[in-house]
C-alpha cells in the first residue's frame, strides 16, 4: 500500500499540529489569562478600589466653585447631576 504525496502532507500537518500546536495553545492561553489578571478593569470591578482620583474633573469642580458630590468608594468629585461616579462607575448616594 502506497500513500500519495497529498496524504503524506496532510498526515505530517496533523502530526505537527498535535505535537506542537496543542501545547503552544495552552501556553498562549496561560499568558493571555496572566495578562488579563493584571488588567485595570479587572481590578476595578473585582471589589478592590483604586486610590483617590486626583484628575482633571476634581480640579475643575474646585476651580469653578461647583457643588461637587464626592464618591464614597473612590473619593473622586462628581457633578451635582451625576448618577454614577466618573471614576469607578459606582452609583452615587443621594
């Protein structure tokens, strides 16, 4: 029984995918999971809060003498008509 060149090429391709592709896939997936674990959005919405916001909106509210509401979770200043904090997206208490 003789195998054709095309069949031999397909068998070698499948062999390489199984031998190299499967372990490489798991290494890549591990690296992706490691990268996403350090992502700031994951930290922000995992219950851990970032430090105090000292951004431009805080300075604007202080300079413009606008009645700003302070977020109870992150401490950032928000406008009087804001429903959610601009920094951590928590609902502002009334």
